[in-house]
C-alpha cells in the first residue's frame, strides 16, 4: 500500500520537473499508486501533461507572490505573501515567505503555496477584470481604510458618534510617534475620556493593550469604568478593591484591565500586592499633576503618590499621563513628571530651558481656543460671568461685626500658642468660609461649637488626613472636622460670645439678604424667558446645600431640586444627575459632588452661591458646563457681598485675574475671547491666594490689595513662561490631518450598505429614524458565519442596543461587520485592480498601499494606508479629498482600458510611497515595507 510521505501540491503551485522544466499545477489527482499532477508547462511546446507528484520539486522563484493554502480547515491561513528564498533540506523543498498583513516570515513546504497575480502584476498588464471590479475595488479599499484608520485613531469604534478633529489627531499623533510615553495636557472639557477610550480601542485592534492599568482619583473609578464600557465597549475593566481583591500574586492573571484609586494603591499593603502583578502593557494616570504633590490642607508632600508612579514605571512598557494643569508654575515638579514618562532622557529634561523642543516628543496639548468641529467651526460658544452684589441689612451688619471680633480673638490666641494653636486658627478660617457661604452654614457651625463646649468633650487635634487628599473635598471635610474640635474654650469668654453670635445669626436667618437676592431676584430673572430653564448651583458646604434645597422647594415645589455631594456613591450621584436632566430644574452640587460630572447637554446656567478661595476651583466648576457638547453660551452668576471683607477680597481677586487674562490675551496681537478662556485657567491655577486670605484679617484691605497684586504679577509672569514653554508641545494641526486618508462613519455606512448589496443581504426595513435595521441573510452568508438564524435586527445606537433584546450593536467589534471586512479584504473577493469611467475630479492612476514601519527589534510598529494619485502629466498627489469623497458616493462605472504606460504610472507611485515612508521614519520607526493592496485607473 502506498504511504504518502510528502504533502500534495495544491492547484496553482509552481513545480520543477527534470524533463519539462518549470510548470503550474492545474489539477491534482489521487491514484492508488500515489498522487498525479496535471501541469501546464512554462515551455509551451510541452503543453499540459500528467506527472507523478514525487517527480517534481519547488518551481517557485524569489519575488513571486503566493497564497498560503492550509492543509486542513482548522489550520491557520497565513494569507498572501512574497517569496524571499528557496531551499532544499533533507530532500524536502521549502520556500521562505514574508506575509505582508501579519508581518510573519516563515519557511513553508512549497506544496502548500499557490501562485497569485498581485496588484502590480494585474495593473501593469491591463488586467482590470469585468464590470463588477470598480465596486469591488471601492469596497476593498474601504475595508482596509476603515480598519487602518481605526487602528491608528480609534475613531470608528462607535458609529453613533463622530469624534472631534483634535481628538482624532491626538490619538493618530501618539500612535504615529513610535512610542506611547505621552502626557496628554488638553484643556478641561476637551474630552480626555473620549481620547483615552479611542487610544485604548486602537491599541486593542493592534494587539498592544493586553494588560492595562488605569489609576484615577478615588471619586472617578466608577465613572471611568462606566464610560469605557458605555462609550467604547471596553467592558473588561474591573475596579481594584470594589469589584475584586487580590490575596495571592497569581490572581492578578485573572484581571488584565484594572482601574484603581491612586490613594488606595499608594497604601503599603495595597502597593505591595500591586507590585507583584505581571508587567503592564500600559499604565495611565488620570489627573497626573497630583503625582507631583500630595495635598493635606495647606501642606504639600510629594512622596507617596509619586513613588507609586515611580514603582509602576518599572513595571510597564508605556505610561500615559492625563492632566490639564501639568506645570502649575513649578518647573521642578513639571520636570519630575516628564522624567516619569522618559527616565532615559533625564539629562535633557534637567536642561529643558536650553532644549524645550523635546516637549514635542512628550506632550500633546489642545486649547479650547483652537479646537473645531468637523466643519471647522469653533466649538465653544463663549461664556458670560456676572457678579451679583448682595447688600447687608442691619441684622447682617451686626452679626458680621460680632463675628469679626470673635475671629480676631481666635486668631490672636492661635498666634500666641504657636504650633499648638494651629487647630484654633484652622477653625477660625473655616468659620470665615462658612459665613461667606450662607447664614445657615455659620449658624449651624456656631450651634455645634456651643454644644461641644457644653458637653466638655475631649480635645481633638486637626487631622491632616481628614483635611483631604483632594482639595475638592475640603469644604465637606472642614464641616465634618468642626465636630471634632476641642471641648474647652479657645479663649476666655468664648461661650458668652457664642451666645451673642448665635442670637444674631438667628436674626440674619429671618431676613437673610443673600438668600432673598438668590430666590426672589436672581432665580426669577433666569426663569423669566424660560420657566423650565435648568440651573446648576455650586456651594462648598453641605449645610448650605440643604438650606438652598429647602428654600427652592418652598418656592418651586417638592422634587424640583436634586443634590450631589461627596458623601454619595457614584451610582446615587448618577441617578440624581439623570433626574435633574429629565424632570428636575435645579441641581445643587458641592465641590466634591461635582467631580467628574458633565452637564453640558441640558444646562448652560450656573450660580456660584459661594466663591472658593482657590480660583482654580471656580474654573473647574465652570468646566462642568463649559465643555464640548455645549450648544449655548454659558452664563455664570457669582453671588458676593462688597460689605464683607472676605467677599470684597475675593471679588477684587477675580476682577484683577480677569484684567491679567485680558493683558496676556492681548499679547498674542489680537484679543479674542476663546484665547482668554484658555489663559484664565492657567492664571487661576498659578495664582496662590490662600495665605493672602488667611492673613487678611490682620493686614487690612489696603495691604491685602497690594499682596493680591504681587501674587497676580507672579502668576502673570509664570503663565507667560508656561505658555512660551508649551508652544513647543505637540498640538492639533489641521494641515497634518489633511495629509491623511480621513475615514468617517459615513464611509463605514457606505461600505456596509455596499457589502449588503453585493452579498445579497436584504435590508427588510428601517425604524427608529433609520437607527435600527431589519436584515435577512442569504444561506451562503449564514453558512459562512456559522449561524442558523437568517433574520436579524441591527442598530447603530448604543442606547437602543441596551434597551432592546436580540438587537445587535453594529460596530467594528460586531461579528457580522468583522465578516464583511474580512470578506472584502480577501484575495478571492477581487477588486485588486479596476478601470473606472469618469468619476468626479479623479483622473489617472490611484495606487493604494500600506506603508509599514518596524522598531529596532524588527517588530511592526505602525502601518498607514495611503492613496497616491498619479495624473496624466505624472503629477503626484497624496490622499486627495476627491478620492476620499469618491469612496463614499455612487459615482462609479466600468471603462475598457488600453493604456500602455501603466508600468510607468505604477513606478511613479512607488517612488512617492518611498518618499513618504522615508519622511516619517525616525529613531523609533524604521522602514519595513511598501505593500500595494489595490490600484485603479480613472478615465476622464
């Protein structure tokens, strides 16, 4: 019995025979004595003959294009490649093939390779197929373009949103750089979550994000998890300490996508567990400016958080830092962040002033003043800020006078006691803030203080840990801390003075000029034009929050007010926000409650019932509304009393900040509001007024004014230097985007409809404004997909998908969409070349090729699809808008070609491809290959 030791050559295999020479296998016949091949010989004198498979060797030559044919259906198909070498070993003939798509190079048995006609061969020999090829060419190019654009930008991960140009550019720029160690320093409100999600989706498609660690502030872990799931289908993320815990190091293998709180991870017991995890492909730090300093009340410590990042730097290939305020006027801390990103460039970073251009390789920053929508329109409509003055009545004047006397005694006692008096000084400062916030807040605090004294409770020192690892929680933490103050008098006669203050504050509550102005004048004026207008109200303190809620519900009815604060769990806050956006009218938020919330879709009016001492907090409050998606001009009302010294100082400070911002904006040569908004955030972050306000009681208003001027002058100088430095950072460049083959959701929809038509997938109906399609698969497609059901519902909207059973979300992760892409890209699909009749402005040849780069280890790092147009006069254009538009329209027809100069046209395109490949190569990206995937000839 015959035992076959060798593989059977496949049809299309080139073989070599001792007598007949080189030939192509046309048929394979199994006989009892072995395998017989019907071969068409290159020497036509021999025609076609039958020969034994055992009598032939490999006939492949270097440069031939081949397709791998697996031995069985379960074996991996390596697709198409090019022959690099041939060899004989132990009597077996093998061929070395470089497979372009996968970048794999393998020695394979020659018998499993079939010769194919590639793009160049077909194009140069006028082999343009039949009338179906123009459409197949378009669909093939679209399939490659969709996958490649998403691989390089992540922008097609969702078909129900169109990312902004600056977001697409940011991800593309990072992935085109050859490394992932970047600081993303976009302004507040420009969509860092969207950018991060797009980056992760692109890396996922590349297979470069198997293990990802995302470190965030404690209050944002759930929000990050929710948004990555809802917006990008990144559903594998789990929150350390909430969704899972680790007992043994090996358990980390079960969790490859992890979100964790920075303040949990920095604790010794959690840090020890974290550092025993396997290395991460990517570590992302949200609000990375916190790594440079740790804040407890008025003190800063840089150690624990930064050490956490430093430890993780040694456990990851790449690190991304997200922060809107990377510099903060502190060059040494800024440089420490850069060293986290690039430890190997320490010497260059330490001399940053001498070579600031290195920032272009580390930081990418987009400003509100620069970003546009897809049509090139600026997306921010501007904002208006109005100061609402509150006049003191007699009761408030009397109370304020008594309170100032009480505060002076308290501060004096604190000063005399030295360090031991810190607790007293702290309480006095909190009382000042509470009095500026609301009559109810200070009244409640004074009652609590009296109760402490009457109970004679034990002393409790100021706990810096309680006074917040995050300044946004400071107001709520300060209120809670007052309940732990010492149970003996701060100074002689305090109890008697408290009785006077409480009595006077009760009188203030009866008439409360600030509340009256708020609910009887300001709110009615806002609602005058639109009774259902939604209003966001900010305060630092929960007691003020409850006070305002009661007042508003008395006027406007129960249920009109929703509250969010730092004591609420993420889900409870989300529910309050949903209720506000659906049926509520007023949302009252504390600083901590507002962390991470975005309300731009339904609200554009904000009231600051009190003003935070840190002006950056005010900028961040406004950022809840003044962000991408806001369709209206944002209006901000700031309540203050010019008769209160603290309020007077705050108003003076904000006035002067606006003047400084105007001065800096004008330095650009032309003042514009968008630029001033950018600078406002920078100056507010740099000006340090905490000490000024603390010492204002002893300095008086004149000296305080002088000190504010000094602080602002310092901030102004720092902001100027900072802006000069960030001029070197990478940013959105519309010219760069024009050089790319930009693919949008319109292209995706056209591709899908085109493939449905070509494969006879019937669209039975469309509902919900065409967002849900009912489709019917034919038997061949159903068999290919391995499904029995032929009728399906598909949608392009995630909200509809979540609310409907048996409705497939149609995106790039969907099994049907993946099938369509794979089908169109396959060699068997056709469309490698086409001859096309008059099409818009297109003429000449368009050669579509992958330009590919590798790293210094020879591993593929990047690939970019380019469409090079060679016109009749041999003029060359790259990725033209005309071709990009043609890919999504029906302007298509077949044209019989007889041109003779096709080889020359193809060579001109190859030269241009090599120029682009060279221009984008650098120390990190080395040229790998140029691989044509389709070519067409357009006739005028």
